[in-house]
C-alpha cells in the first residue's frame, strides 16, 4: 500500500489536524465521495487531503476564507511577485508597516487584502493568524532570525503545493455558521460531513473569549443535536472532539455517545503538551465520532 503524501496548509492554525492526519484520514476516506463538507475547516489540512469530487471548505472567519480563495487563484506571474514581496518580511519594520496598512484599510481590493494577510501570517509569531475584537490583525512579528530567506522559500513552496491541489480539484469556499451550510434535502448518499469544532475543554486563541468567541457547553449541546439531525437525514457524518482533558470530561459528548450506541468512537489520545498554540498542556483523549 502506497503511503499517501500529506499536503500541508499554507498557514498554521490553532487546533490544526496536521499532526493527526495519518491516523485521521483512514477513518474519513471513503470510496467515491461526492461532496466532502468541512464545516470548521480552519487551515484546511483535512480538506486538502481527503479525496472527493467536490469539497466545501467552510469557516466562520471570513478574512481567512477570502484569503484561501484568492491564494488558490494565483497565476504563475502573481506567484513569482508574491515570492519577491515575501523577502521584505525579513525586516520587522516592513512587517509592522504592512500590518498597519492592512488594519487601516489601505488595501482597497479583497485580493490585495488577502495577499497582505497571508504575508502577515507567515511572518507572525508561530505563524498563526489572530484578530482583535475590532477585527484588526494583531499578531506580533516572529523575529528576523526565524523569518529568513530559507524559511520564506519553504513557506512559498508549501503555498505552491496548495495552489496545485486546489486547481486540480474542485473546491467551494464559504463563510457561514456550520449549521447553515448544508441543505439536508439535497445531500447525496456518497456525501460526507466532517466537523472539527472548537473544544470546550481546551483554551486556544480562537476560543479564549477575548474576540467574542467562546465555545461553551451550550454550543456542545447545539452541535450534538445537529449531529443527530444529520444522522436522521441519513447523512454520513464524522466529528472530531476532545472527550477528556487534564482530568476534565466533556459530559455533553459522554452522554451523547452513551445515548447513541451505534456510533463508532475512535480514540487518538493526543498529547498537546508541546503544542505551539495556547491549549493548556496535558494529556487529551481526542476522539472521532462517526455514524457510519
């Protein structure tokens, strides 16, 4: 059996599934998937590596979705221009100027905003995107030692692979609430829905309450109810989540699993103690729940 080449997202992201893909993909990949719905796509590592006739790449962060859409449309001349522009990022002053221009609305067109956002992300601390309550980009500069020519070349090579995958496939980018993406009356038997929501047991920059985002137990209840709706409609559905973390248990998930004994639960037991994003360190029982 030939080992599948893992395609990386062009950006890092909090809660990214990249490290888990070798274990996760065999559980998701089905023969002849018509449409793969990635309802909390984030950096898109799962969407980039699941084979399907069509992918719906959804995330509530509109700037990121617009950025992915625009990056995927780059032609060869634009890509070479982006490479040249990226070299300015070895200067902290240039990074700060770009961030100021981005936040001040200097870039009139969405395409220019998207390119600027991508450049800001790859030169930011840990390469992560973050916005404040005013939706201004507020990640600090990494440092000139890390953001060097070799680092930037590697990032652009990853972006090049991303563009090839998107252009050779069929992707639709949307930015909606996860429960507003799918019309249950038009889902096909060979469609697959995947959900990787924020985890109420862990804390990351997308889920710390500082940007109006704070995934709670109430959200977990709404999510499992939606999972039930999908199941009752006959839609193949899989959901990643954390069942326990540092001794705490997600009781909503636990009760959901107990009440639905036909579900398949896969335990990955990931350890986030060395994670680059801001989860609290410690052992986590990361799971995948499937209705097929």
